[in-house]
C-alpha cells in the first residue's frame, strides 16, 4: 500500500498496511484472536499501520513514543467517541471510562477523594477481610482443585463493594457479578459483529444485555433509595457522587450517579481479578519466584494482619504485579478519535482518524523491553514502573485510571497474604491463550490445586 496520499475509498492512505483482500480473509482470525491479529499486523507493517477501511481512516499505533505522544501530548486533540467506548457505554453509560470532557473533568473531581492515599489503609483492610473466608477454608481442608479465576473475581468484587460502595452492595455481590459479566459479554459480542442488530431488536443477545443492565440499574436504585430515606452518611463513593453530581435545581442527578457506580463496578473488579489470575498463572509456572514471594510475605507480614505500612516492604509482590500487568494488561486495547490532524514521525494522521493502541503490543516492544515475552518480575525490583517507557496498563496522561493505586494495593495484598500460606499448582501444564474480551481472561478459568505450604 502506498503512502503518498492516494485514497482507499474515501480515507487518504498515509501509512503502510494490509490490503483490502488481506483484511477480508482475516475476518475470522480477527474475531477469534484479535490479539494475535494486531500483533501479526504490527510485526509485518511496523509501528504505524493503516487499515484499508473506507472511513474513518484507521491506524494501529505501536511505537512507545508515538503512543505516549497521542495519550499525553495530544490529549486535548482527541475524543473517546469510538465504537469501543460507545459499545461499552451501553452498560456503563456516560461514566469516567467512556465520557468526553465535559462532563469527564467534573466527574473526575467529584470521585478523586475516594482514591486519595489516605484511603488506601481501608483498601488493605477490605482486601484482607475479603480473603478471610478463603483463608479459613483452605487452612481447614486438604489439597483441593479450584477455579482460581472465579475466586479472584469474587474477592475483587467484595473489595470494590466494601471499599467504594459501603455495606449496601455487599449482600448483592454475587448477583451483581453475574449481571456484570453477562452485560460485558453481550457488549463484546456486539463489538465483534460487523452486522450487530439494533438494540431495540429482541434478539437473544439483546435480551440478555437488557436484562443484565436492568439488574445493575435496580441495584443502584436500591442504594440511592436507601440513602434518600435518611440512612446515615457513610462517607463512601456513593455519598461523594450524591453530593457532587447534582442538577441545576439541586436535585441528585441519579442517571449520572448510576453511570459512575456501574463504571467503577465494571472497571474496579474484573480488571484486578484478571491481573491476579494471570499473576497466579505465571507464579505456578515459575515456582522459584512463588517461593521467593512467599518468603518475602512471611518475613514482612509474619502471621499477622497486614497494614498499609507493610505494603512498601512487599517489593517482589509489587514487581510481580507490575510484570503481570506488562504481559497481560487487562485493558488490552485503547482507542481514540483524533479531532485534528496529527503528525507521527513520517506519517500524517488526518482529523477524525480512529487510532488503535494495544498495551499488549507496546508493553512487549523490543525497543523498550529485553526478553519482552518472558516473565521476569525482577526487572521491576527497585524500579518505578510508572516511569518506564512503553508501560501503560492504566493508560497515560490526564485519562490515566483514577483507581490505579487502589488496584495496585489490593493486588499486592492478595498475592502476599495467599502466597505466605498456600501453593497453587496448575492441573494442566499447557499454555493458555488469553481470551480478549473486555479484559484479558483465561477462556476456561484457571484450574489449580491449592495446598498449605
């Protein structure tokens, strides 16, 4: 494909990339394994690739410096009005994850206090409490086979429910998990179907999506109704949203509150669960690292309950989390719509272009990472991952995830508390190909044998 400004249908061609016939023949591989399709396209055509799509002009950007330029320097010249986020918004509404500015900036200001450093001690407490039933069960039972992915989902949801939403949602955690997963699976199915039926058509997929989002709406309504009846203020995220998201007449903007609560439910539990599942997968494949992690936890935590002051001493645990997020970024694809013409090295991207960036690729880029496909957590020992070029599991720039420190703290505590007492061994030594859904998940869960150390 040429790069001299010739046109493919309506979009000007300004960068190399696959031809139309290649794209047509790749439709099934794209739907089956989009990660491999993106990686193969990058390896064949380079860091700036244009797809033969009539409009908008669509690019895959994989160079670490180019991605940083778009997300940081070019943050004011882009929009989240892309198919990816519009599909996700059918579940989350116009929450922080999908909103443009406005209302993004005002909502970010409202929720920010829930994620201040002073709140992290509560995250540690809630995480330890969420692990309590599992600690008791595994201490009192012999070795057993479990789906560790399912356990991580339950634990992470309980942490979110307790830390952000208060006691209101804890009793409904299991039902909320199911509704969330059903809704997100329906969203992914729609996104991968080039002929997705309109939402008003009562197809089985649309009915599942409608039912799941209705369950989420009902849960939020119940919480807001309870608070409106004069329940004592809990000082949690719900109260921050109720106080901060109001209409001009002073009434609570229930729709805006709903969108933010569902956004944090979606973004706050499946992403952390995904990272933890892949961490255990890699630790099971590298028992020497798992043993070292256990020794660190036993020394730093002894037999006691962890506190926030202990987190700084869990250096290898944090490195394992950082390396897992590098290899298995839960948010495996990021998209933006450019609002003005953008120059990247030798390539000009026109206004209204769709830009696709995959942390899965960027975080395995050989220009930045040695042994990019290897699990080497010690590369992050004594290193601030946030300062590493080509590292963006939480995004970059002003739209970086507001819950980053919350998620990192939770993950470090989960790994350390469990590793100090238990071993997790894979029941199947075969490699697992990630399922690229809303997050990266093992398609059949993670079957492990858990036993006492």
